[in-house]
C-alpha cells in the first residue's frame, strides 16, 4: 500500500468536509435559527451527497491501487462529525447516503465502490456506527461528556476492535495495510476534530462579541455606536429628560457555567426579543442597545415629564418599567431541561442624575454590582449618594491593596471542639494574608499601618466577605460558622439591615448557622443604633459572639448590647494558664459571667494538650487552636486519634 497516497486521500476528504462544515454550519448556524431542524435535515443530505462524490473522486485518483477499506471508513467519519458537532437530524441524511454507498451503489457503479465486505470489515463498520450512537444517547441524559471525550471514546473503541479483528491474521500480508489504513483514518479524524473545535471556539467568541447573534443587528445597537446614536437623537429632538435603563440576567456567570452554548444563546436571544416587543409596544421612540455581552440597555425619552422631575414621578416611572420587565418569560424548557433565570434592572435618569450617558452607565453598573435585589424587586433606582460611597470604597480598596496583598488573602477554618459532642461543633473563620495569620504577631505591624490609614473597617469587611464565600463554596454552613465583623460599620447610618440580609441570602447561607463576632475591646460611639441593628439582625436568625473577654480593655457594657451566644477568651490568658495562677481565677469569673448571660465560653489558642487539660478541668467545654486543628478547607469530622486524646 502506498502510505503517502492513502494519507493524501484521507486529508483531501477531511479537508472537503471541513470546508463545507465551516461555511454551512460552523460560522453560519445562527442564520437558520427559525428553520433549524429543516436546515439540519437538508444539510445532512448535502453532506451525504458530497461524501459520495468525494469517495468517487478519491477512487478515480487512486487508479488501479484502490484502498477500498479507506473508501468505506471515510464516510463513517462524516457520520461522527454530524452526530457530535451538528445534530441527530443532520446525521439522518448522512446515514442514508452512507447506506446507499455500501449496498446500492456497488451494484450500480462497481468501478467506484467495493461490492464485497469481509466479516472483519462488517464488524468494524457496525461497531463504529453503533458506538457513536450509544455514546450520543448516553450524553443526552448524562450531559457531562465533552466532545473531546466522546470523540476519543469512539476512536479508541474503533481502534481496539480493528486490532482485535486483525490479530488472528497478524502474519498475513494484508494485515499491515489494514492496520495502517485504520490508523490513518483515525489520525486524520483527530486533526479534523481539532479544526472543528477551533471553529466552534471562534463562533462562541464571536457570540460574546455580539458580531453574529441575530438580535444584535436586528434590534440592538452595539456598544461602539450606542451612546453616539442616543445623543444624536437627543440633540435632534431636543430631549431634556430620558430613562437610561439597563437590565441583565442575574448571576450571569453562574448561568453561563451551567448551560451549554446553544441553551445560553436560546435564552439570551429570547430575553432580548421579548424585551424589544414589550417596550416597543408600551413606549414611544425607544432606543435599544447593548453596553456589553452581559447587559441590555434601553433609552426611553420622557417627553411627558419634561416639565417635572419630582421624585414621586420618577419612582412611578421606575415601577412602570418594573411591571414591563416582569412580563418577560424567564422559564424555558430546552433539550429536556427546565432553565429558570431572573431578570433584574437598574434605572437612572438623563437630565436629572447626569447629562452624560457614560456617567449614567457607570452609575447603573455600580448599582448593579452592589444592589441587593429582593425576590419581588425587579428594578432598582440609582441613588447617586450610594454610588459615590461605592466609588469611595473602591478607592479605599485600591489603597488597601497597596498596603497588603488582598489577592493573596485566604480564609482559614479553625475548628471548634465540643466536649459534649466529642466532635467538631463549629468553625471560626480566621484569615491569612500572604501566608501570615492576621491574629499573629507577625501581622501586627501591617495591621497598625492599616489602622493609621483608616482602612481597618473595610479590611475586616473584605475578609468577612471572602469568609462568607468560602462557607458557601465548601458548604460548611451545615455547622455553625463564626466570622469577625466591624461593629463601627453596623452602628453607622450607612448600614442597612435589609440590604445586608439580602446579600447574605444571595450566598445561600443558612443564617441560623451564622455567628458574627465582635471584639469586646473595641469602642463604639453610637450604641443605640448598634443595639437596634443587632436586634434586627437577630430577628433574622443571625447569632453573635464576642472575643477578647478577660483582657484589660474589656468593655463589659457592650455585653448587654451584643447579648452574645458565644464568648471567646482572651488569647494570652489561655496561653499562660499553666504559668500564671491568677489566670485560673479570671477564667472562673468569666465562666460565671457566661452562665449568667447564657453564653457558651470558647477557649482560643489551645495549642498543647497541657493547656487543653487545664482548661477542661476548670469547666470549659469548647476549644479552638492548633491542637484542635485548622486548614483552608473545613474538617467536618474529628480524627479518631485526636478524638481519643481529647477524651482522656
């Protein structure tokens, strides 16, 4: 067998298939969305015809030394392509033409098609067809097999079957040619698969850039020209006021991760078209645009409100927009899946909030990223004061990041052991920056610098947010979790209990398992507001604890405000329990206080068994420290060796 000629034949056939796939499907599938199934059926027939003519051309170019096995196997490769990269409907046409090429055309055109198949060839052909179909059916229900995995399973199975069939005749002359043919067939198949994968990546990237999605050029202006077009309209029609409305799919990134490209495109396209129909019907002279691939935008001239921009009217108009957005269907049944999303929006007013569209877009983005939407709340009205605070917060975070590397910070789950349960009872989430725990002496200098710059509050809240995300990630909310928070922020006028609770619920954390910890040594000026907010948070299921009880700076007056469920001992008292006799009296007094306020006492920094034993004898039942264990991931169960040691 001429290996070079066979390789050229394989590459020529796959090149033809690749070119047709690129222009007929790879980069143009969106054009036939409305007649998708019919187009796929026709495309399958066309590909089947091209395959047959390709086989005839290859047969002619091979001359006398025809490799009939190769001419049979190449159309199977086209069947795989349709099944994996296009659809089952396109596969129907290819299979029909392939069957004609196997059973009818050899009789009509024996000079081009082989008229006799041996048993080994028949088994290989049946395996190649059936294996691909079985994997396709499995993937319909399992949905976790990638195209690479599917292609590899089919290829490896075909190769194994081919080798097994060739083994009994391994010494015959034709066996080597047979195996080389299979290897060439499968090898060129992998090359073509790589090409198809690249085409798909290009297509998906183009979708994100909004160059190929149908609703873009039909209904929505692109980002590059959107604001210019709106401004031209404003100047031409002398518009003084208008509604700058942006809406989006809530948690788009998670939605994008969970669904495939086809489902995402179907949902996003439907949302865009529905919004266009609803707002065109309810409002006049509406301009639709797309600020980015995640967000849709609508500008509504407010001709009837040019003489008034009263707050009541602005709220009513925002409510009207909210009712309009509520009409959008957000539940879809696609490919036997039920996809449910939430559409949310942000409203700002041209001529009131700003005369700059760029500024309005910035307001909307900041509000979108920080607003806590309730289940019933569809649209939020921009509050420039809150936007200003968020921009100030961003600047503070940038300054803070120059002092400490926030990107290299990570929560640490410090396990809390319960004598009564003889197991881990809960977790205290400490934090480390660049591998240094913030409670250690090594971090003390940086912590002082942060306080000097007035960034301590935002630093604590940043670490608390990371801790909350870790709780959601590792699902440690099944046990109680302690997180340090800033009491000064909770006692400030800018703190909103409702927004705070909504943000916690958005992380899907059980509030009844969440405990916010406050240093009992930290002074708070507005104690009335602190107590009010603490009580409202407690009504929502949140619990509280205090730390550093027993230190010289302990403010016992705060115990009545916090009403803690848990109390953490001051660290140095625990560490020196076996060195300073007075510490025993301090601990006994603190135990009495905890009993009176009905709080559980937790010993911190229990690093040795001797410390643990002494504290246990004094009546403490909860322990946290190096002896108990900690890590970047929560340990849900106590190891048997440690369990045995702690009950001794």
